[in-house]
């Protein structure tokens, strides 16, 4: 600090420290709770007084909320204030996607568009994100779909279509789609970033629905003890259902069949298109499925047809067709038996599930069969649920 030109003026340390000090007395804060005064009710339990005023020893700056000290606007009286930190809703990022349920083809289309502001997971402050889909409840590997990985970005763009087949109206009513965003690590386990769970009942048939939602933290995994208790309770529940009668059977996946009676060739064409969400039979969490078809009763044992084996998959696509030469009147007394098996080398093959279509069947299986007989020369495709009931005739030939 200078007075006249060339003269240097000195300032004492006491004067220097007093330059930027706010005027007014400085009073000590006796307790940390005094810095955040709360409105107290009347009576001795409310702290006495009942006026709701702050302690007298606090100065005007101490009474002001932190937002007022910073010059920020405070919420008006009666406004709702979120009780969670902003980190819980924005720090994980957002995901944008479209969902479409096609009721005619029994498919659920999920188009993963993009993500924004993902949480950094790598040392370089970026991530290698990809998206996984699961249908809950259901076997994890049986219905998992996955996008490609986008490298070194927190704002990835995928524009990928992922499709579930064999989705029925019952699935739309009861199931939930879990969408997870993860970071791929080549040298270690992939890391979870965030997830979104969408109840499928929010969808309307043939109407695309757009979503742009903040990612949420993963639900806490149960302890080993609670998982064991849940497993025991599920076992007891299944045992109780089995004792109640054979009407309650375990669902083991689904199969898409095409039936067409050809008047020109005088026979039935059976198309095995694909299976979806099959039960896992191998230790790796997958199966090696193939399909067998029989037309019962089969006196000459010549009605068996078998598809090729699809390795390590729970959603195989076959696209194979078999022909049964038979008059339409005779076919009305027959039953088409379709079974799905897991191929094993050196031992008996495992039964995955089966379904029977014929006059003695129930529900969609019976309707599909009757529609085929009533509408010759028309290809009819329907999804059917595989159950754990092993047909006696199929059980006699487990390794065939």
C-alpha cells in the first residue's frame, strides 16, 4: 500500500486482519444442534418456551440456513423436499430405450437407444458400457439378451434391437423387464453401473412406449442363509403343489409349432420353428436341445421325427419341418406328441419338457389342433408351454 509516489506505507498485522472481517460481534456456537434450530412444540417435552424461536445466543448469520448464506433461493413453505441425495438419482446416469409388445407374433421388442452421464468406472474416468436384459421371474441365462460394448465413453449410443420370442399376454401381466447397464473389464469381473425395472403391464399391445429414466442402484443380494431358507420354502411349496394333484406342472420353456394339413399331399406338415426360455440341464447353465415328434397311437413305431441338436443354448432356432401322410378323418383321432431333450454324450439324454396336441389336450394345445383340422391348407403357428410331465411313451426311449 502506497501513500505518496515513491513512499511505502506499512500496515500492522492487526490492521491487515481487520480489513476483510464482517462487522458485528462474533458469538461462539455452543452446540452443533444450535446451528440448525428446530421448531419446538409447547410443553416441557418440547424443550420449554413453545415459541419456536432460536436460542438467543445465536447471531443473525448463524440463524440463517446455509442456502441463504450462499445467496441461493430457499424452497417455499409447504414445498416437498426430496429426502435422498442427488447422487442416488443422477450420478449413475440415464438410459433411453423403446419397448413394443407385438401381440400377433408373441414378441417383445426392446430398442436400446443411448445412455447419458454414466458413472465413471475405469481409471481413465470413462467406462466400457453394455446393456443386459432379463425377464423376471425366470431363469437368468434362459432369457438374457445383451448389446454390444461401447468403448471409453460415458455417453454411449447403441441403437440396437433386442427381441424376446414366445411372450404371451400372461407374461405381460405378471413379468418385469430388468435392464442393467454394466462396465466390461477384460482383466477382471464386469462391474455393475445401474439398472431399471419396467413392469410389462405398463405396455399396450402394438403401441411403442418410449422411456428415458435415471438408473438406480442394484437391489441388495440376500445372504446365503436367507437364500437357503427361500430355497427350502420353494421346495416345500412345490412338494405341496405336487401332492394336490397333477394339474399343477412346472413350466420348462416354450416351443413355437406350425401345423398345416395339406389336401394336395394328403398329410400333416409339422414345423418345429424354435424354442424359448428352456430349462438349463447342464452344469454350465445351458442345454444342448433337440426336439422329437410322435403321432400317437403309433402301432408301427414309424412316426418319430427328430431335429438336429443345437449346442449350448436355451433359445434354439430349428426351422425344420416333418410330414405325416394321413387322411384328415384319421388324423382327427391322433395326438401329436412333442418333446424337447438335452443331448448328453455317453449317458442318457435329459428330458426338458413336452406338450401334446390333440382331441384330449386342453387350452391352446387343443385349439391349435382343432383349428388345423378345420382349416386345411392353412399354416397356423402357435406358441405352446412345455411342462415337466414326461409322456410314458417318450420316457421309454430317453437316449433316442
